[in-house]
C-alpha cells in the first residue's frame, strides 16, 4: 500500500480513442461513495461506460474526481464553523467541476453538457451541490443521475461536536486555542490513525449546515425550493439497509431495537414507539423485502435492515423527488435485482453492477447523459420501453427485476405510511 496523503485532489478523464479537441462530446462526471469517510475515483473503471457509449453511437467522455473525506473533508463542531472550514469535501468537488469547465474542451468534451453521476455519499453530494448557492449551479453541471442518495436530514455542524471532540482527543490538539493550526502540523497518517481511534457511527462525518456552503439544513432548502432546476434521475435499491446492520447481530429483542432507535431519536420516544409499530419484528415485513421468512440472520435483523435503509436512503429520496418533480424533469428507478444471491438481497450498491458491468442500466445512463432523457437514443440505443417522468400526482418508477421480465413500470407508493413518517421524524430530529 502507498502512504496516505492529503494531496489527493486529482481528476481522471477517459475519452474515446478517436475524439479530437473541440469535438464537444457530452460529459459524465462520477462522484464516488464511501460514507464520507473513504472511497476513491479509481474504484470504478470508466472505460466500460465510454466503450458502451461508442457501441451505441452516442460517445461520451467520462470524468471522475477525488475529494477529501472524514476529518480532512468534513470537520465538525463549533471550531469548524468559526474557522469557516465545514464541508471542505463538497468544496473540493465544486472546484473539480470548475476544472472540468475550464479544460474539458481540450479533451473533446462539451462544457455545456455535463452530467453529474454518483452513488451513496456521491449521490448525496450531488443533491447537495444542487442545493448550495441558492440552487445556482454556476453553469458547472446541467443534469444529475443519483443512486441511493438524496439530501439527508442533518442539522447544524455543531451536531457533530461529540464526534469531533472524540477525534481531537486522539490527536493531542485539544488544548490549542486554534485546533486547526495544531491539526495542520500532523501527518496524514496521524490524522487517519486518530479517525480510526475515535468512536464511530454511520453518519459521523456527513455534511451539515455550516453557514457557508449551506445557510440552512438541507431539508429546509429542499422545502423552500432552493434546488437547481435541472433534469435528474434518482433511485434506490430495494434493500438499502442490509449491509449496514452487519454489526447489529446482538440486537435481538424489542427492547434492544427500542434502545437502538433511542440513540437516533434521543428526545422523541413517540417517534421510537411509532417506528416500532411501522416496522414490526415479523421477518416477512423486513429487508430483504419480499423474501418471506428467509434471510432472517437474527430475530430482529430484517427489521433493522428495513428501518436503516428507509431512514437513510429511501425516505430522503422520496421526499426529494416529491418536492422537486413538478419543477423539473425527473425520472425514478428501483433496482430489485440479485435477490437470490445471498442474505443481503438487492443490497446497497448492487445496482452499480448493472451500470459498470455494463448492463441495461448503462444504456439508460448513456441516453440521459447525451440527451438529458433516458428514453431518447440513437438507432442502436432505442429504449426497450418508455420510462415515464415522475410527478407527485403520478409517481411512476422504472423497476429493474430478475427473471423473464427485466423491466417494469410501477408506482412509487410502497411503504407509504412508513416512509412519510420516517421523513417527518428525521426532519424534526436532524442528525
């Protein structure tokens, strides 16, 4: 392994071999996930996307970028607000997009046709790039495709104070008047070690309102309409939560589930009780969904998987598209593939196998990047069915399925009461 370094802000560009400067091909910019604690632009091979786009007679240019994560990218607490250094990772992304605007023409790309594409933390990042600056994109991007990510209900940056203090205690920078002066003297290895030693939860290093990149909580910005008016595709996998509760095998009773939920909603026992009712312990009601009593690793495992996936990924996505779809072209998908492979069902990130594979989702992506419409293609890339636009009054989604019927149009009304309550509870108790 190479020694970790903060000097990571690089951009990768993959082009068709025959492209020429000034050709003006559409551009897709990949932003990776990793829970805002890790990840890298090199994880996925963009050549697959470019090669498939050439086969479809719709050539595109693929760009991927790096951004700082963890304590380097998302400092928390009052110190970060005072120093104006919150959400540095999002600022990194924004700066990379400025680089694309300035230089992509030299690679044959069209700076006026840039689509952002990301998964998990990458998709959340894209949705937040749509919210900052009053929804003004500065012309940096013109469409967005998001897997498993929408604005997460987070609060002010001070909500991360506990995690930040735990991190600082591992750096010996707690007594300094300006902790950032002290932190800047540490090596990247020392910083990474301190992050590893600090107590960690799933959402420690998430973006939060800092008075600079965000002047209000993300959900408030969505509600107020402070969102970039661009065409978007947004979607989920069916079983978002299964991978995230691998460490929760000791939670095996109603009492322990209630205790777990109390850590998420510490001042709202009504929310805890209601969520317990909406997500019963019956394995047939849990995730992986539609698998009956199968995959019940522990007595409460499927219940926790359903709760976690809905709270963090599915409910925020539905709230986001319901709020914005009347004002901009919106398409929504749900991947239910790979249900039979293991206990995790259609697990978080499994849909990427259907894009980077490549698979049939690749073709929808290429059409969207080229025309900002997943249906409109070339003679070699005709959509196998019409994917209708989403609207609050007609919330149609495209389902990717196993079996003889791989694609189906359905309604985005599953778990309606539970997801609506998830949203209300999370907005009233931001993380």
